[in-house]
C-alpha cells in the first residue's frame, strides 16, 4: 500500500515558478516508477513527466525545457520544478507511483493556477 500527498500548488503569474512535492509512504518506493499528470477543467488527464526507478526521465512536449521531475528516494519524495509557467499549465496536478508488483497509486491532487 502506498499513500501519496502532494503539496506546493498555488497561484503564480505567467513566467513564474512553482515547485510541487509529493511525499510517499510504502516500502517499494525506491524501486517504483513515479509520474506527474495533470487535469484541466473540461479536459482529460494528461501525462506531464515520468521518472523511472533509476532516474531516467521523460516529459510531455508541452513542458519540455520548462519542467523538471526529480526524486529523493531517501526522503520518499517526488518533485516537479515548474519554470516559465504559462496560463495553459493551469490544472490539478497529481503524482502517481507504479510499484514493481504492478499496482498504481495516486495522490489527491494539488491545484496550480497561472494568471496571464
């Protein structure tokens, strides 16, 4: 069982920065892939960034060069550094964990609002 708690969302101006954190519980965190996804009002949930257990990361084209995903396995925490924010980044952001056993867990989400 994995529990995830996101924090760090809020209001930012276009061009600004926010850093999201996701605190995880569970014994398999270090060997699990983790990801951030987001869902804007009226839109489907979309992938933002993914990082494997060994640190390999991938990004959606819409955030590449602006967002950075990272993990601290000792602290069981996932981060999403978001720079040069745009109004279209406004969404609820969720962190997720995929365990080696094939189970997926998601946090409750944190709101990010970017004003123009």
